[in-house]
C-alpha cells in the first residue's frame, strides 16, 4: 500500500527511506538531459519521470503488445518498472527488440520455418505473420537513438569498442534488475 508520507511522483529531495528513491546507475544526478541522452545512456531518473507521464497502465499495455507477456500487474511494479522491477523472459525481450529492428512490426517467434524431406519436398512451411505494434517512424527514432555511438559513449566509456562493428549500425540497450542481480545488453542490426 502507498505510504501517505510519500509523494505519488518521486520527490528526489524526500529523504524518507520508505519512499521510492530512484537513482542513476552511477549515483550521479545529472539534472536536465535530452530524452535521446537519457535513453541512449540508460539514465534512470528520466526513465522514471517519463513512465510517470506516460501512465504505468498504458506502458504495461504497450509492453504486452510488444510481447512482454509476463508484465501483467501494473500496480505491482509501480514506477520501478523501468528500473527492472518487473520480470521478463529473455526470449520475450528479444522478440520485443526484434519489433524495433523490423521497424515496428512484431512477429511471433517460430523455431521451425520449414521442413523438407530427403527429396526437397516441403512438408511444413510456417509463414511468419507480423503485427504492427508501433508506427514505423517511432521505431526508426528509437533505432536511431540506440544506434548512436556518440550517445552510447557516455555509458560504455572504455568498453565502447565492444559495442561497435565496422560497417554495421548496431542498436544497443542495457538493462538491469532492480537489485542489480541481472545485467543484460541487447543488440540488433
């Protein structure tokens, strides 16, 4: 239940330990940053503020459209959802990012696309069926941000070279669980 002494919107000056206090990964509060910088560098405080403005229930609904089916109880996560407060399966997360790679069209994952016999006859053919989950121009904006090496530099610093591949635009997003037990980096072209 919500504590009446804790504001609904996180108050970063509120020092009550029982209240939600999001912090950036490095413990540094940067002040105003662009959404591009916030997303590209996985800065937590702007993510919490954007989730608050976008409405948790709407974000969870959109996440489900992207295939993150384990996110079913918005009230359970609160604003910590963007900080890893909701469990997702890696295969679902890969599917969600693949919708961005396909410019907003999500495909159900199929393990077998085609089965042929020894003579080359097709015995089974699975034709992927796509569903548009976000407008193409918005997927392109996200892809552009996540592919921006200069923005990424602030997050990866000395390991930046591990995130770049000659001749390929690679989109990359990091994520951690709320207790830092899990740390993932998802990349796609």
